[in-house]
C-alpha cells in the first residue's frame, strides 16, 4: 500500500514519477461518486482535495489529507490539530490524547483511528464481552423455561416425549457485538502497521461466538444503547465511522474504496460550539447551533424569503440573540486581518445584525499567525451601529480563559454579557 500525504487545497501533480500516477488518478476518479460531493477538484495534470480532511484509500493508494492552517507546522502537528478538533466535535473520546502521544511518530492518520478503536475496545473487553438475554424457541426432551402450548399442539401432538419450550438465554451474539465484530474485520484489512494488525487479530478472537452484520443491517446507534451498553458509546460511534466509509463493487463484492473524510467548515463550526458552550453557560447564555432561523424578507402574502441560519448564536433568558457568530475555516494571508474581510462576509454579518436586532456579531477564525486568540479587530457597521469583531479560537486544545468584560473584544452587549477570553 503506497501512502501519500496531501493538504487541503494543495495541488498534487499527476504523471509517472509525480505525486499521483495516472493509474491512481483513474482509481480516484472511479471512486468520486461515493466520496463527499465536491471533495475533489481537477486541473490540467493535477488534482486537489478541497475543504475535506481525513483518509481516502483506493486500489493500492492511501491518501492522508491534513489541514494546512499555518505553513510552518509539521505533518505531526497538523495531524494532531485534526485529531483534537474531532475529539471535541465528534465525541470521539480520548482521540486528542492519543494523537498527542504519537505526535513524533510516523503513524498514519488511519492507523491512529484504528489504534484508538483497538485500545478502547481492549479496555472494555477487560470487563468482559457484552451479553444480553435472547428468547429462544426449541424442542427439547425436558422442560426448560416454559412450555409453548400452541407449538406443542401443532408440532408434538403425537410426540409426547418432545416438548416445545420457550426460554431466555444469556448470549454474546447481540447487535452491538456484531457491529463491533464487523468493524474489526474491516479495519484489519485497512491497517498498515504489522503490530496493529496483530493486536486486531487478538481482539477478533474474543468475538469467536459472535457473528457479523448482514449486508442490509446497520447496527445500533449510540442513542439506541441500553444502560448496560452505554459505556460502549464511543466504540459504536467509531464503528459506524469505519463501516460508513467502505464502498463495495456490487459486481465482485471486492472493496474498491474507503474514505474517512470530514468537511472542515462544518467540523470547525461544531468544534467552536463545543468549546464555547460551557463558557456561555457560565454567563447564563444559551448556545444554539444553526439558528435561530429567521427570514431576511417577506412577500406581501406573508411568505418568507431567504431563510437565515447563523452558525452559532448566544441567547439570553428571553431567547433573544445577544451575539451571533459565523465560523470561518480560512487562513488569513496578510498581517492585517481586516484586509482579509470579504464583501460577502461583511454583507452577511450586516444582514444578521439588522434582521436579528443584534448589536454584536463575530467572525470566528481558527487561531493562526496573523490572528491570535485574545486579539480583537472591530468594525462598526453602518446603519445598525452594530459592532463586527474578528476573533480567533485555538484549535490545538488549549484551554479557553474565563469570559471577561466584553470591552476586551471591543463589543457591547447591554453592558453586561460578554464573549471574550478566546
């Protein structure tokens, strides 16, 4: 398996002896229909991944796509950044700790995910394989459980020595174990480290009495786990990530492609919300993602036009937005962040401030060389008088400071609430 590291929005040269061979490009093109829409952009003898990061594996090629936030960061630092964001935004327990521990290694991103899955599974199996009761109908020579009178009359009317019984038995072959076994079987074929493959085979031996999911089965989601199974929630989430990323050739049944790609725009939005939520709660504010929804205009008939959905809103006790934030997964090139402010972003934030009657709007970027956490760059919007701030949030897991006075960010919210200390 050839391994290639790429960066989002970074071009890869196509050709013999170049980044990607013509045969590998054909394999990527064949898999494009099952990859996230728009994740690939084609050029003349070149190809790039857009705002998606993660792993794609096709026909002998494994491409690791990393975020390129700051040009001076190493591959290991970029990999650690992605793992940290996923740990906070996708509820993958302990993933950021795992990435930090392997920051200096040459472990691939996919192997990191698989090793994380293996370590979590090994930890849970130390407490024993999950088991649950299953109702079983059987014909026995002695009573077990209770007699099924209907079946007894139908099947054993002239066989009094045979008894139709119905009983419950504690078994390991249950849906959640079948899901984990199916994921194990898949990741064994994807792992590249021999030691990791050995660890996975040892874990699979623990599932000897457990089957795998049928092609039409999906397995339980985390919210469907019962109280005894809830400790397996991180494992179930990872198992679905792996299984949802495999794509099969319907003609041969052979695995053609595997992808574990994340839209960085959406990921940064969810990451920011997860980091800000406890700070907002501490100030008595409610954080709302993708809302509140409001129409920018209305027809004479009363029908709304152009539905607005802010990325993040902070609401007061009356559910009125006091701060509206729009997350921007962008790299600021020059030393002046305000110079990077596009007309489209300015119009969007002005529309939010006017339509919602909100005096403070924020464009929230990932922390980078030209926009550090705690810095504030403010523009007063004409007409509404609202203040637009450019702020940054660290994406390396650095703890956020306590919320301080809103003046630290250059905003005013009824003279009381604040969004600062980022």
